[in-house]
């Protein structure tokens, strides 16, 4: 699913599963996305991402589950993306030989994470939350 430009979109009460190429959800060029009550699972691929937010976008994720994935990573926020993550879980994701993590923030991105769980995730060098390149993260009540 691709959302780009100055669009505002919502995905709720859905299951996004068994994707094998690219990103399951791609949010680009100042788009805004609300993802709620949704399960993202079974996504595989060496360069694929569960949710990829890039280029000054805003993504709000709540009451959602990211599980049984081997993509790189479950969520990637890049180039000034803003992500709000509430009451969601990342579990049993195996990133194998990739440098993956459940949640990667870089490129001047920011995130607020609250009431969420990151557990049982494995990877070559990162497995939960990876923050780099001038990013800001606020974590509360996790």
C-alpha cells in the first residue's frame, strides 16, 4: 500500500500479511497515515519493511501488532518522519542475517512510544529499537 503527497489516510481493523516484496505500507512525501487495530504479520524479504515512513511524513500506530516477520525492519522512520506508537506490540520477529530491528529511526526522524511491547525479536546485530543520525525518541510506560 502506498500513500504519498499531502494525503491523509487511515487503515483500521485489518490484517496485512504474507507480503514477500518491498514494503507492506509505504508512506512518502508529507503523507499522513493512521494505522489502528491492525495486524502486520508474515512479511518476509531482505529489504522489505512492514511500515516505511520517509520524507517528512507522519504515521500514528495504535492497538496494532507486528509479529512473525523477517523483513527489514518492522517499522523504519527515515528523513524527518514522525511516528507515534501507542498500545502496540512487536513480538516473535526474526530478522535473521539482516541488520534489522523491530523499529529503526534515523535521518532526523522522531518517535513517541507509549504502552507498547517489544519482545522476543531477534536479529544479527539489533533486535528491538535502534536510533541513529540525529533522531529523537520519547518512551513512556512501555
